[in-house]
């Protein structure tokens, strides 16, 4: 009942048949209205095998450390903009309730939060795309983030990291490109030695893994190697059923 709308954007919707458009939603954000189209399209892309497998250990000091020892910087979008946000929040509290100035201050704060959220999502999407294009198999932790944010000392930093979005887009691009994504139980991945398998207990403040076998690695790199090893073991022997028919074993 709102009449005709002029759609502004870069997507060519005329490319899709009308029956493929299943739902259209109008969404209001702090910076305006958006039209969301749900299109029934099975997106698949083919990539040449890279020959690489990788394990990812996410963290707060660095966004992730991979099994090759490479680290990705944690952007900390909220933390870097927190002082500015507090200033905008104070401006809201000083305005008279119900006034036009208060509504304007509220909108300015909401647009600020929207920008932070979009920065975090953009980082997660682009990073996941880069990882999936570069590797045939990616193993990562099965983190219960909803339980982790109950720790009030780390909740803000965990939420700011955007691990959940990163994992979501890893799995989405895994389906698109036909890559293997393996989720691994994170238990003891930081404590277990990736060289000999010995459990070396260490606190969160201990950032170096040092084992009696002589293996000395960065704590997160050691965990990433363990994640990759467990991920490769989890994949198993898909389609190899001949041995199941034999009783000799």
C-alpha cells in the first residue's frame, strides 16, 4: 500500500526471472531505507586446487594465527572508536527528552554504531573469501561464543572480534567454491604439543609453547597445527567402502 518505489543500486535484478524472487522486504536503518530481495539462486564457482590446507586459531591479540605461523591483525573496530561513541552517547543524554535535537543526536549515534557493524562485517567477509580462495581445506575451532561472552572481562573484546561472522562466511564460501571446511573441538588444542602430543599446561598469559621434546612455538601457532591435524583426521575416507565389505580386518 505504499505505491511505486524507485530502486537505487548496482544489482541488475532484471537478470533474474520474476518467479525466482521469493520475498521482498523494506528495511529501515539509521541512514535510510533499504530494499532486500530474496532470490532463489544456487551459486557455485569453480576454482583450481591450491594444494594448501590450513588450521586457524582465532584470538584477541591477533584475529587469527594459522598453522603456517602467519598472523592476521585484529582490527578492533569498536575499541578504536569507543571514545568517539561515548562522546556521542553523552550528547544524547544531555538533550531534552522528546526534542528534535535529541532525535537528531540519537540518529547520529545509531549511524555511528551502524558504521562500526558494517566495518566488522566487511572485514569478516573479505578475510573469509581470501582464506577460502587460497586453501583446499580449512580447519577451525567450534567455539561457543554465546557462552564465552558471559565472561564480563572479555565480552566486549570477543563481540568486537566478530568470530561468528567470520566462521559463517567461511562456511558459506566453502559451499560456493567446493572447499572443505572442518570444525574441530577446541579442547586441549592449546595445551597439547603439536610435535609429540604431550599435554603442556599453560595459563592464558603464557604465549609460548615449550615442550620437553624440544618443540618451541608460538602458543597460537601450536594450537593451529593441532586444529589442522584433528581436522584432517576428522575428514576420514569419504567413499572408500571396500574395506567395510571385508571381514579380514
